[in-house]
C-alpha cells in the first residue's frame, strides 16, 4: 500500500547533509537529480525514534557534452535532435541524455573512448562523427561546427 506525503529534503550548509523529518516506521526515499546516477531509485528505510542517518551511495554522471555552432553563433538543441555515443574500447554504454541550456549531454557508464554521432540536423550537412575520450567524473565538451546545406 502506498500513502503518506512527499517531503523535500533541504541541504544544511553547515553539515552538507540533506535533512528532513519523518514518521516512525517504514519510509521510502527517492533521489531525484540529474547530477547523479542513483536518481529515480527508491531506498526503503525503517525509521526509529531519534536521529536516523541514511547514506545513499551515488556516482556523479560523466560523459559527453555536445555544443552546436553555426559560424560564431550558438545553435540551441531542439528536443527532437539526437546525438549518441558508442564505445570504441571497453564495455561502457550510453546511459541516456541530459539537457542543459545550449548543449546536449550524453551520460555513459564507463570512462573510455567513444564514437560520437550527431544525427542529421535539418538545414545542415551531415558529417558529425567524432571520437571522444571520456574521463571518470567529467563531461568532455565537444563543439560541432555545423555547415549549412547549399
């Protein structure tokens, strides 16, 4: 059975912890963020009287951040435009995209060398393949210089 309420934990700047009040008994904690790969998973916790510390193990996302340019102008990503990565070496794989202002981020599961593919963008020539090195805990910035179709 489900029920109860949705509470938002607030980070205490002094302790650097997220804290909230909870009733006694079983509760479920869900992390919602685009910065860490634990996001969306639920952790069940049995709350007893007094202070209860819960540690959620997370890993910072990493991958490729793709920027588009038309000459000196930034081209904003349209929702339907796609970019993908595939490992050149290793066993990593794409873990999905994140949206940022003026960029598309593609998260990966392992560091390594990836082949970036930007699908054809209407009004521009198609030639967007590139190998990219991804390091743990970092997004590798890649700028794709678009060429207009004649």
